[in-house]
């Protein structure tokens, strides 16, 4: 039977549409994602928590003159390191030098008077014994000699005070450290025990003060007893500035805040810490002898919580995990079988149920995917 041209055209159009649909379906079918697997490791891990702290000088000395006068010179560079005993300021010593010379002259004069009175006593003693002079005259000579000796002792004390006052005109550093700005410039009058000249902070070593919740007291005591190094980071916690050790735990918990004050001591040989600076102290709060560790990048966040991907039946399957803490590139987890291997790194288009094949393995064999299904 002969077909009409119209029927033949309709048949050809149907075949064309069918072939086009098949080609489109084949074109949009996604190939399996190639993935790699990593094993879960088990090793000792320590959990560090960051606490905001303040850098405090180990010692602070405020320089105040002990004698009044005109400030003659400033003998240091502001902001520099100074050594204990180094001369920093000089007060005009002219007045103190004059007082010293006066005290020395008075001592010499009174020493001469004392020698004269002693000689009188030595001369009058045999005369008094033979009653050539009255006893009253001899006692008077003895009294004058004793008074002259006492006056010499007073002059010697005054001389020592005059020398001490002269030494006060040279103001030296009581501690080693970094000195700040000179509060008074040369040529100004300074008043004894009143005018503040400058401040010195000892910054090597230096201390860091911080507080922790009271429930971490046992962790702090353990860190102090074991001398565990504490990492001192910048305020944001991103850069390590120094290493220190916990050296002080306060003897009571603050009733108002339920916290306890701690202090870490840092050698600060590189001067990485500065007085008044805010830092973050990394203190160990938990230690696990056999922790389950995964790469941080292998853990994903879902609507039901964190999870990892494993391979089962040639597909990616999500497994829930509980993250205890993160440390750098490691995540300490629990609630996952330590024998399984997880997908890492994660492809960009990975999702639960996506078809996957292990790197270097043909998708048709399925040998590795079967093995992962068994281990999972």
C-alpha cells in the first residue's frame, strides 16, 4: 500500500523529535564527580581557648626629685631603653655644693674646739687630783669637752646629709626598662617629692593579666603546675606575638563576675608586647589523649548540624558528626566511626546523593566504591 506524502512527513518529524530528545537526555546527564578520600586520624590533642588580656609592666617607676632646684639637663633619649643606675636628670648642684662646703668647714672648726677641750681636761686632771684647782673647774672643763665631741658628731651627720643632698641632684634610673617622655624640660624649677619627671616601665620580662570563668580553674591550675606554654596573640587572635607561662592565679573568685584573675609572664626579648596593649591569651582548657581528628575542610554545616561526606554505592552520603573544637587545619570530632574514610577535598558541586568516583578509578569498575560501602 502506498503511503501518502503527508503521512510520510509526519513519520519523519516524529522520528526527528525522538532522536533529538534522546540526544538532549544524553547531553544533560551529569558525569560522576571525581573525589579523594582521607582517613580519620587519632592522636593526642589539646583544646586552647582565647581570653582577652592586658599587657602590664613587671615594674613601673615614677621619677620624682628628692631635692628642689633648677633642672639643669635631661640626659636620655625619650622612649629609649635605660639601665639601672644610669643618670637621667641633673639638678643645678651649686646650692648643694655650697651647703656641703659649709658643713665641711664647720666640722673642721668644731673638731679643733673638741681637741682644745680634750687637752684642757688632760692638763687639769692631775691638778685637780692634787687640789691645785677646784673640782668645779675640772668638771666644767670635762663638760665642755664632752659638748665639743657631741658637736663634732652632729657636724659629721650634717656633712653626710649634705653629701646625700648633693647626690640627689643627679637622678638615676632605679630600674632597667623603657623610659617615657620627660615631663619637665631643662631650665624649669622642680620641687622635692612633688614634681614628676618621667616614668620607666620594665618590659622584658613583662606580664599579661586576664580573667577566666571559675569553671576553668582546674584547667588553669593544671597549666601552671605543668608549665604549659601559653600563646600570646594579637587582639583578634590571628598573629602570635609571644610565648609565656602562667605564673599567678588569684586567691579568690570574684563574686560579682564569677571569674578569677590570672597572670602570665612573658620573656618579651623581642619586645613584641607593649604596656597597655590588648592581647588574646590562648590557654589549654581540655586535653584528649586519643582524639578523633579530621581536616576542618571536610566538615560541612547543614540544617541539622555538622556532617561529613562518605562514599556508599558510588554516591556521596552525608554522615552527622559532633565537632568538639577546631585547631588550625584540624577539627576534633566525635560520633563518627573511626574506621571510615571521608571525602576531602570537597568538589564544588558535591551534594548528598551525587554520583562520585574515586580519583584514578574508572566509574564502571566500582571496586573502590564497594570497599567504601563495606567500611562505612
